[in-house]
């Protein structure tokens, strides 16, 4: 990951046309989505404490993770992040193919 970051920085410094546009706005929007996801996870940890058998604990953790991902993508879609639209379209196309 760090190696890829260094390579991208060198490439973008050499040719400014290749640099993605509006990167700051994307980072702010995605950081807000991630922060909201963390708040949801913390809230779910207060509401749904994990105790019981191991299967019950794993099920509760899985439910928390699914809810957090759904919250992230709903907020990202509302903020018009193109990456969220791509993932949602891909998932919906899989659902419509199976029906």
C-alpha cells in the first residue's frame, strides 16, 4: 500500500493531468461517511451487547457489521459519491439477475 502510494505520488507529480480532480471533497465526504459508520457501531455496541454463546456473539457482530456497511452506503449515496453509486448498481444488478 505504501509502495503504491509512493508510485502514485511520483506519477502525479510528473504529469498533473493524471491527478484525480476534487480529491479533497471526496476525502471530506468519505471521512464523514466513515465517521458516521463508527458512531453507528458504537451505538450498536451500547444497544446490543455481545454476550452468550460464541455463535450468538458472532451473529450479533455480523449484524452490527452489515448495519454499519448499509449506513455507510446510504450516506455515501445521499452525498452523491460516485463509488457508492457503482457498488449499489452492481449489487442491484446481481439481485435482478437472480429474480
